[in-house]
C-alpha cells in the first residue's frame, strides 16, 4: 500500500478508514424490550444507561460506562410520547459523541415525524426535515430505521440512512397460516407500491383501495376498490395504522365486494386510544403488527398478534458494523421467465 510522501508529489494516498470499534448497544427508554432482544441476538450485553424525566418535563440521560472508541448504536423509537422520545434520542446521540464514541448510529424503529414529509398546505412545517437536521446536528453518523412513511425522507439526511422493511418478516409469518385464494390489498393509492412488494413476496395478485381524508380529524371515506376481490381471502397491508379507521373501513368495503376472510398487517401499530376496540369489532379476522412500538394506549385484543423484528435489526446492525451489504437482507423472490 502506497501513501503520499510528505517530501513532494508521489503516489496517491490511500483513503484512511478507522478500524472497527467494539459494538455497543445502548437502549433508550422507548424500546427497552426490543433493544434487549437485539443485544441477545448479537451476543452482546446492553451498555448501561440512565434516562430520567424531571417533574417539569426536563429530560436527562447518562451513559454509565466507558464508550470511548466504540461504535455505539442508540436504539430509541419516536412514538408516543413522541416529543419526549425524540428529545431523548438527541441527548443519547450527543452523550455518546461527547463520550468519544468512534461512530454513533441512531436506530429508530419507528420515526413518527416521517409523516410530515411535505408542504401540502400553506404555511406548514416540513417536520421530517427539521427532525433530520436535528439528528445530524446532535452528532449521528448514520441512521437505521424501518418503513418510513415516505422512502424519500432518506434524502432529508446528509448522513447515510439504512432503511429496513417489515414486510419480509410479516410475510414469512403469514405464510405459516397457509391461506389460499389470496389477494393483497392496499387501503389507498399511496401504499400501492408497498402492497405490490407484499404481493410479489407472496406470489399473489394485488388490488388497490381509493380513500380520501377531508381534514385532520383522522376520519376516512373509502371511495372504491380497484380490482376483483369476490370470493377471495384478503391480506390488507399498510406501513402503519394510528386509529385503525382506514383498515376497518376498507375491510367493510371489501366484505361488501364479496371478499371472504380478511387479514391485515402493518409494520407500525401506533394504535391510539380506541383503535384496538375498533379493530376488535371490525371485519378483520386477524391482524399482525411488529414490535417497533412497545407502549400501547390499551391492551391488544386476541386478534392482534405481535411479530418481532429484533432479528432483522440485529442482522442490519451486524452488517453495518462488519461493513457488509444490508440489501442482502431483502432477497427478491425469483420471477417467472415467461
């Protein structure tokens, strides 16, 4: 290997790459169970830390062991309470940076502000961009997240973003049910491409719903279903659900169109107050969510099952740490040659 001589022109200097630091998994208060499972799958012990909220709401964090020269992965989702969790994420990143960590990766299982990805009304903030700037300013070298509401949000960051998809895990779990005569359905045009990816993994057709929201009240109206669902079992998929209304209303419409059993799956089950009861009383036979969000407003009914993505996050962290390709975690199914 040749390096540039300080005495004058010579061979081009080889790029310097710092050696890997020890792997450090730091759990914020938003995802302690998921962080513990990720650490177990990686064969490491969680780095001890302390997070405390004072009586007036001030958030305090402290890393309780030396992380100098280590590659630190801060696991902290931005779900309810969204602002507290987001501020805590920033403080963990800053604490690791000031403790001389070699690299700091923000592992955000669910990034709630990803829903604020555009200026679609006058005089509104593009919240996802503001949050991206804040994460970079705090000192993150990289971001690892799952199923952003809009994939283009990756472009809001100047640091690398590794974007995971929950559909592979959810599809593998759903395949074990052995459901036949299946059609994948997106509740709206916005998730049509995502639904097509689900359908491709399952090897089945896809249909698309058409809905509208008239205001910020989180109510929806299903206008039409594009595609044939008569006498078919339906796998209704989306990236997230907050109130459950889109899925419930779509399931109701699908039943009117002659569908048989209706299953549902979302990567992020936000499930605000009243959502679980709404889904429990709906036409949905069974629903699957991942464990990216741990705090729930209400207990989950028997028809909602949690599928863990800890192994997927662990594999992604291992790939980042070992400098290997994360895209290898998402092999595409073989397509027919005709």
